[in-house]
C-alpha cells in the first residue's frame, strides 16, 4: 500500500485499541499506542533509506528483508522500546501488542496488492503478491475517514473500528474471490494456454491482465466484462548478444530481481543501441513506466544505464544521458 494508507491504518488501529481496557482507561498508554501504531504501520517501509544508494539499490531491497516474518517482531520490539522510554509508567506489553499488530497488517495488506513482498525470506525469495487490491485503494481510505468522522462525533472508537475492520477483511476476501473469478472468466474467454495474471485497478469491476505463454505475452484490460488485448509481445529474444551484455549491468540485475514480468526490447540508436526491460504489470496507455535501460556504444560497451520510473516515453533518453 502507499504511505498515506499505512498512516491512516495506523491511526485506525490506535482507535481499535480502545477495545483494550488497559488502553481505554489510561490516556498516557493510548497516546503511546497511537505513536506505536502509526510508526509500526510504516516501519517495514523504512527501507526507503536504500534510496540514498540510488533507485537500483532501493528496488532491489524494497519489500524484501524489512517485510519478512523474522523482521516483524524486531520492528515491534524496537519501536515499542523507543516509545516506552517516553512513557515509562505504561504497560510495555500492551504497547508492544498493538504495535506488533500494526506491523503485521502492513505486510499483510502489501501481500494483497500487485507489487507484493518477499515475506518468506530467508527461506524463499519468491515474491508473494495476491493481486487483489491496487497500491492505493479508495475504499480502504474512505472507510477509515468515515470511522474518524464517527469517532470525532462521539462514537466509541473501539467498537467503530472493530466494525470497520470486520468490513475490511470481508472486502479483502471478496476482492480475492473476485480475482479468482476474473481469471476463470478470462481463461474461458481467451482460451489461450498460458499463465494468467490479473491486476487490480481502483474500479471493482475493471482489471488489467497479463497472459504469458512460451512464445508470447499478452497485455490487456477487462472493462465491464469486455476483454481487450492492448499489446502482444514475442518472448523470443532477438539480438541475444546485446541482451546478454546489458544483463551484466547491476541496475538491470536489480530490476530483474524485483519482477517476474519483465520484457526486453533492443532499440537501434544513431551511435549504438539501447536495451530496455520494462515491467508488464504497470501500463499507462501505450507506455510501461517501470523499466531498466542500458545504452551500449558501437563497440558494444555499456556507456550508461538507468532503472526506475519514467512516466513519459520521451524522457527515457534524458535519463540515460544523466
């Protein structure tokens, strides 16, 4: 999920904590839980510090070790311990319990979206992504805001957000079942033998999709049950030598470690070549903004490279010239 949603959910969990008599009867503990829940709800994303080393390092590590099962209690212990120093007379156990819940829900909701996490590391480096909700889900935000309004108007925060989180988990279940139904619908409609992935949008009834076969990848949309294939890519790699040389670039290796949906393209340039990988999950009209690109000179030597988001097609050359 995005940062605004994680912050919002942290406040929501602080409201839910009023179900705990120890919290509701102790304003000091309630304040500590609010801080712990908000920070805990964002803690796994503190891996943004890797951006100091550049986009490549960030995307290689983002939602990796910081989102793993062994990391969850470590985050909760560290945050609770720091907060507890400023609220020494409160119950550490209750502070830790609500902070831990906020960290767990952060990772759980990240698993439900298209980017996913490597939560099973160090046992398994596979990306876990259920592809049920978008990175920003309007329903999740709206239902929290409604809860805050009810809280400010005097309703019991614990009971209010207990109801909201029951609704949210019903919503997640329905989105998961809807994803499964959509894949079956797509399989019956397209009748293509391959691996089907559907990608949620902000609309409950519209989905993007990727179908990967041994020879081709199809990218398209489902809008109101109407299936439309937007692009078809051949998986066979042309200019194999150029691709293999470009693969040695660290930024490319980092990019490929972050996705299972990369497609490679070789583009002839006046003074050499550009080898570009782009992630099929993220499409904006005819453009795929999440990419890794390598510029090779006429001697097939890497002159420059870039990895990250390029939201306008004509900006790719500018990124490679930086």
